[in-house]
């Protein structure tokens, strides 16, 4: 029974930066691989970034490599997504995800947040 609440979304100009946060509540040991997904209007939901429970392994979709950074603070039960050099194509609803497993983000068995809107203007 894990509840995830995203925050930090909003409107930003192209080239700007934004940091998303995802805070967990409920009865959880916090031993979950965590990730961020996004869904733009008219497009399918896609994986953005993932991080293992230990934080030792991170991985990203090709379109955000070098621009986005995922991190976590297990003591605070919070995961972050730092987004730099934002582009209009990054506009989407971003969803936080906690996987049942500890290492790999599958997107099939886990918990989802309600999402936060990110809009990047030209």
C-alpha cells in the first residue's frame, strides 16, 4: 500500500530547468526500484528514467540522456528528476512509479502517482 505524490511541474521556457519530486507515504520499506514515465497528448506513455533501490544504477531513454538526472533519498522516501535544457518536445504529464522489485523498473507491477504537468514553451 504505497501512495506517491508528484510535485514541481509547471510552465518553463525552452532551455530552462525544472526539478520534479515524488514523495511516498503509507506502509512501505521503500525497497523499490523507482522511475519516471511521461505521456504527451496524442502519444503513448513512455519510460523516461529509472533508478535501483540502492541508487547505484540509473538508466534513461535516449532522448533525455545528458539532460535529465534521476536521484533518490531513501531516508526521506523521495525520488527526484532534475530536468535541464528543456525542449518543447518534453511537454507531457510526468508520472512517478515504484516497482515491486528492487532493481529494474518494469512499469507493469508497481504503484503509480497521479502525475504532474510539465509544459515547455518555445
